[in-house]
C-alpha cells in the first residue's frame, strides 16, 4: 500500500450542527460577512447567527468508510447500513486531529486502499466533542458571555455542553485589543437545545453541492434516544464530486474547507457564543 494513502486519506466530511439554537435545524448555513478581514456585528448579534472559518477545529476520529451509495440511517433499534461501504481507516483508541482550512495532516491508525470503483458517499465515526480556536475583529463592539465588550473577540479556553436545555457558557472573550484565542471544547449531546434531537443535516456546504447528515449514536451504534444515551457521532456525507479508484490510482490528495466550520450566535441576551459548524473535505485521486 502506498504511503500517500496513509498520509492523506482519512476524513470525508464531519459536521457538528450544535450551538445554533436550531433555527438552523434544516439545511441552511449563513456565511459571515467579512470585509477587509472585519466581521459584521449586526449579522451575529441582530440577525442571530453566522458561520465562518476557525483557526483550528479539533476532533477525535475512530473510523472512516467510503461508500458507493448512500448508507441507510441508523434507528433506535438498528445500526447504520454500511453494506455498500468500505472501511479504509480506523484507530479504535481515537486519533485527535486538528483540522485547518485547506490543510492535510498525518494520522495514525490502520489504512487500507479501497477497491477500484466510484465512491459517492463517505461515513466517519467521531467523538461527540469538538475543539474550536479562533480570534477575530468586528466592525462594532460585541459583548462576550462574561459581559466584557470590544471589537476584538475570540474563543476562550474551557469546555461546556450543548444539549437539551443546555447552551455552553464561557465560550467567548471580547475586548479593546486583539484577543489571544484559547481552545473551547464543546460536548454535543443534542442537535437542539429546546428538545432532544439526535439527527441534523446540512446541504450546499461551503457553496458546493456536498451535503452531510449527522447522527448521535449510543454504545450499540443505534440512534440515541436522549442526551444521556449519546456516545459518539456519525457523519454521513454526499460528495460534491465522486471519488474514483482505478488500477492507475497511486495517490490521494485531501484538502479541508472549513469556511463554515465555526458558528457565532446571540445567546438571547445580545452576547456572542462560539460553537462549531459544518466543514468539508475535498478528495481527488491521481
């Protein structure tokens, strides 16, 4: 097996649609308006939500599958049907990956070249926790969750849970000078803070035809029935362009589009919250 497969092929599409109060529970992503590197405060605070690129997005990954057709979704009594999928990477203990915009990374684990064919979908099993790091500037002063204001804001070191009846606190830090961002780690136990939701989806990710469906699953890999039931997250992606493996395929190139991988939203008291959003991995073969 070529070394290039081990290095580059591991992540298809991962999504965390938490932290949006799920007025965005259907399929729409509003990209943040950025002019000269400066963000529009009105879009986040007055309009309630937008998505942009974080500096880093950290996940813990366990398994990756390439599929020749869309896999059937898991239910509360059945696992996802992966009969048309091929497991081409795994690490049972989990690989911590820091994903950046248009970047490739080395990953540990066991990699196997998929059989020749055309793959239109991908599935990845990941942990239900996500690390976000970002620092940015607004055109007007913004207030963080601790009550501090300024045109500069960033993620604050810490952790919290987004789930039923729970929105994380202490995700943001704002002030009059540039913020040194810390990593905020979010534990996702529901896609909706109003009532438990174990599924979510997004279409036209990052302006492409790619789409993703997310499933919170329990220890049996069944669809979770409540927050306490959640063990991991399955991301099932439809590629913008099929991935083709032939006899002449020797390398795979992977780049990441995290242009909407970070969400920013109003917590209901005109204070900014940072969370995670959808991001896309683009695969090509040579």
